[in-house]
C-alpha cells in the first residue's frame, strides 16, 4: 500500500496527485466513480471544489476557449 495513502491528509487546494482517477486529487478520498463520483464529492467538499475550480481556470487559461472535459 502506498505510504501516503495510509497517512491522513487534509484537503488541499493544490492537488496531491492526478495519478489515480479513483481518488480525489485534492484530499485523496476514494471516489465511488471517477466521473460523477468526483463531481458529487466536490459538491460536498468546499476545499476540493476550490482546488478544482483553480485547476480548471489554469487549464482554461492555457487553452483557447473553454475546456469541455
């Protein structure tokens, strides 16, 4: 088991990792589903939601137009 995953970590507005789609990258909580489960999770977690919005804004600034994913 990954040592970091066994350690309790507070939610962060900066992603810990984007390597595992089954875990929230901002708090490493296991998600019910990588797509809809992530969206439901960020609705319940203000810190994770802010982190996602910050990330999304950064990506949108790097790309032309709005990112559809």
